[in-house]
């Protein structure tokens, strides 16, 4: 059995390990990663779990979940950990998406109250394990007052991801502007209706790669999504050769433009879209 370190030794080893983590830019790390660094700097590996527990008690680290930690601003010289880094390490693989990605890319002005990400994994959050929970609330992780929500997607739909810097030493995966926009047409209910997607196309089409958006809509493989995107692109006066592939997607029925609204309105037989948006005055 390994000899237990003295109290003063634990403090010294903890400080050395914390300093080594900071020097390597490990703001979020696993127990295994801490053990790897401890081995390199001569901190006895059998003590690592004790040192991590000590650093959590001292407020130098935050335990995100079993075997995963983040450095804390309480520690001397520590840099604030970006929420996107925490989100993508809490669940891996995952990528920042939905409202958080819209805000990051400047496609919406409002700052989301939660950090959102999507993942091909089935996510089990601590809230799911509680017996007395609010059945209407979305399940999430809460870390130091920040709420992290995850949307599970099929493995084949986990695409359109790029990496961005969120500090000097950390890069995180995030849906690119076109994949982020596509999500507003895939899941209008998440965004409170199709209005978010239509507004992005109308106001930011010059900043988007419309051809890539069309490519993504085809790759997603759902007819209703393809028709909504094409309908929006034509009305944003994008050139016909760009959106024409979406017009050619075969369908035998009408698809509602906004699935959050009643299924009534005018029918666009060309796009096979049921335009069920409320009519503006004068239209």
C-alpha cells in the first residue's frame, strides 16, 4: 500500500500540479490527464486523486462530473474557464449549437441564458436521476450557476462543425454559421417558431454561404427541411441555380412552413409548402 503523504506534502504537491496544469493550458481535464501530468513533474501518481479532492475543497478546482474537473478563478493566476469549453467536455463528442451558436456567429443579438450544444450521444444529466423533478423543464447540467443543455441528434446529422478559439489555449467545436442556420429550419419548436430561421436568412444572407446551406439541407435528408430552406432562400432573392436542387426534391404532400402553428393558410404548389404564417396587415 502506498504511503499516505503528509498534510504539508499534499499542499506542496497540489500547488505543483495546479501550476503544471495551468502551464499546459489544461483548464478542463480528466483524472487520467492529471495523472499523466503528475507523472511528468514527479508527483506520486497514487496521491493524485487525493490532491484533486483537496483542490476541490480549497476552491482551486470545480468538479464537473465524476473524473472531470475545471480550474477555478479562486486559484492564484487562474483564467476564467469559458462555458463553451465546459459544455463540450461535459459531453463528448458534442458541439456548441442552437442559441449559443447563433449568438456566437452574430446571427442573433440576444445573449442566451443557457449554453446549448448538440451531441450524437444519449445524455444522462444529474437532473434525470432526481425523483422529484419538474417534468416540464429541460434536463441540463448546472455548473457554478451556468446551465448547460444538450440536444441529441442522429449520428449522421452530427456534421457542419468547425473549431474556434475561446482563449489562448483552448479550441472548441461549434456548428458553423450554415449548420447553425439549418437547425432553425430543422427544429422550429426549439426556437419558438420558424421566424428565427426566416429572419436569419432575410437579414444575414450576405454573410452566409447559401450554397453550403443548400448542401447541408440536402445532406440532412428530410424533405420538409429542404422545402422550408428553399422557400426562404428564394424569398431572400438568392440566385435560382443555388436553391434549385431543393426545388427538385420530390414530395407528394404539402409541408407546413411553421409546425408550431395551426395547419391552415395558403398553399405554394411550386414548393409544396403550406404557408401558415399569420398575414401581416396590408398583405
